[in-house]
């Protein structure tokens, strides 16, 4: 070796390189283990609008797969076939080939035009806002970090759980109170951004009754991951019952329940009433409407199941349970929490 020569070492040690292929194969096998009933599976459409997206995405994916195999295959073939075979000779140098160049210009243009026609058609189709008596209108507002659902014709306001009837077009208007969010119930629709000072429109329709999980899909601050959502689809008859229960004012706590009466007093005294609405009693507009809290299964951005234990933990220190929560720690005593929960229990 001459002076000044450096020893070239491979960037990846040889013993690691030997593991690359088995590792890739293992990854492929493991990632194919997903079962078919994942709650946020975007490849499992459960309504006509998500099916439209699916019916577009699958053929496009197939075309992309064929193109990938073809291009990579040709690349590998060319690398091997035209490689340098010894240190003394250069591979054959080729300049220009009209046929090949025409081919790889025209073929992708045709493929992209085909994909484009179907894509634009689907986008226009999904952008249409349905109208008519059989359409349910819902105003959805994103807040840091929870969802508000307002049914203007039904006079119902709720949070985190979007209740809908099956087989019905639900025309959603998306607005934001603060920053950009993204509304995404994967089995029912694609993602759509929720932008301040702008209205976006989405239509969903669920084939079957059930609970469909979703998630805010645009980073919106420290509790973005805690901004979950659920769409609860009922049969039309069950949905009518749900509307009836949620449109009426809640019953006042009765004198037989002194804890609840005390809790209602605390609800005002501690300032809860200036942030939360309870129809006929409080009109706060910062946090979720609590008029029929007990009609829901979850609270705090659909992060927690609604039960006494979780409510107690929440009321002790909301920002400790959901980082960044606008609801502050009110330093409530355990007795005050017991009374407040007794009052919240009456909001049925
Ligand atoms: Cu809202 Cu992320």
C-alpha cells in the first residue's frame, strides 16, 4: 500500500449486511399480522362515502404496484446486464434512444391522465353537499382538545360522541374555534382539515348501527393525541329516541338528593357555569355542553370512559389528566368533588 492511501471500510459492517434480508422479510411478515377488525382501519369502509374513497384508492394502488414492479425490475435488470465486468473496460455508453424516450414519456402520461380523471371525479363527487329533508345537518367544531356537535334542526348540542342515524346522509359543516384540526372517522370518511375562519364540508353515512372510532389527524398542540372522537350510529328509531332525550332540558336536582343540590350550587360558585352550558341553568361557551352529560359514554376528548372514578380523577386535576387542558385545577376538596359528581349524575 502506498503512502497516502486510505483503507476503505464498508459503511455498514458486513455481519450486519447479512442480517438485512432476513430482517426485511421478518418485518413484512409481522406487519401482515393485523386482524381485520381494527377500530380505525382506513381500509375497512363502512358507508357509501368511505367506499367511494376505497373504490378509488384500491385500483390506483394496484396500478402503482404494477408500475413499481416494472420500473424496479428494469432498473435491477439494467444494473446487472450492463455492469462493468472488469477493471480494464468501461460498460458500453449509449446516448439517446428515440423509441425508449417516447415510451417512458407517453406511458406515464397516459397512466396519470387515467388516474387523474377518476380522482377528480371522486373529489367532485365527495365535495357535493347533499340537501333535502332526509339529510341530517350537524355543525362540528374543533376545540383544543375536544369536539363539539351541534344539531341545529334538533336543538341538540353535545360533545365528543357524534350520534347519527344509519342509512342517512349526514351533512357535516366543520369549523374550528382555535387552531387547525382534522376530523377523521376512518371507516366513514377520509380526513378533512378543520380550519379557523373557514367552513369545510364532509358527508358521512353509516351502513350499520355501531360505534366508529376516530381521531383528530392534524397536530394541534400538546393534547392532539388526546383529541379523539366517536361516531355512534343508531337505527333511525333509536336515533329519534336519542334526539328526544337530548333536546329536553335536564331535570332539576330534587331536594331528596342534598349532595346534588349542593353540587349544583358549587357548579356556579366554583365557576363551572361560566365555561359549561347546562340548558336552563348555565350558558358558558368555553368547554363542552353538559346538559345531557350522562347520555355519553366518554368525556374529555373521548379520552376517558364516563364513570365516577374517572370523573373524580379528572376533577382533582384536569391538566394532569389531559395535558394543556383549558379547564384548570380548581383545588376542589373530596367533598366538593362528591357533590359535583352527584349533580353531574342528574344530567341525564
Ligand atoms: Cu385537534 Cu389534533
